[in-house]
């Protein structure tokens, strides 16, 4: 049996992260507190999640590090 996966796109900007998932749009600051809030929101999913974000001039690096520490990749 093939397991389904939820794909979540993250639009990365210098000051914020925009995420649309499950019919809901959220914006968080692109800083540690926003990363933590995003991780908490994503961990609510009962289905495995795959996150997608664009390379954004380095503004994505801190987010990627936060996701890796939280075991979300």
C-alpha cells in the first residue's frame, strides 16, 4: 500500500515566511520564533509531510537549519 504525502510550499522572504496548507494561509516572521511556530503547525499533520522552499538569496538558510533540528526536512 502506497502511503500518501502532503506537499507544503514555503515562500521565503527576508522578513517573513508564507505558507498555504490544508486550505489555510499563514505568515510567520523569518526568524527563530516564526520557524518554531511553523514547525508546531506542520507537526499537526497525521500524514507525512514534504516541505518545499525556493532558494531565496540565503534567506532560507536559517529556516532549513531549524527544520533539520526539528527533524522536518
